[in-house]
C-alpha cells in the first residue's frame, strides 16, 4: 500500500492555517463582542435587560462552539502529523531496512 505523504503534508499545512484563523475567531468572540451594561437602554426598559441577557447567553454559546471546533482542529492536526510521521518512518524502514539486512548478512 502506498500513501501520498505530500497530501498528508498539505493537510497539516491547511490545518495549521485553519487553527490560526480559529485563534482569531476565539479572540474576536471573547473580546470584540462586548456589550456594556446599559448599551441597549436603561434598566427600567425591560426589553433592554432581556436583550442584554440574551446577548450574554449567545456570546457564551459562541465562545463554547468556537472552542470545541478549535480543539477538534488541534486534535485532528496532531493526529495527522503523527500519521504522517509514522508513514515516513515506515517508508524509510521499508526502503533502507532491506539494504541494511542485505549488507549485514554479507550479501
């Protein structure tokens, strides 16, 4: 069986770029979606309180989703790198292992 290591390398690179982009999403979801108290009206405006609470809830949910996606990307990237390394080692052993065995046996 033959594995295209260049495709695995490309997958690792793409996952790296995606992880970088997700890092930016984590930052944006935490810090660029801040809504200060009273931004939607005074506390006497009942809907203002409901909207502010809904915003907080949605902000927390988005942060959780982005974090889960980021973890999945990191996990997949780590596993892809490991698989790539294992295949590289196997190819090296297959190519050069036979040469070493032949030279050790005096052939």
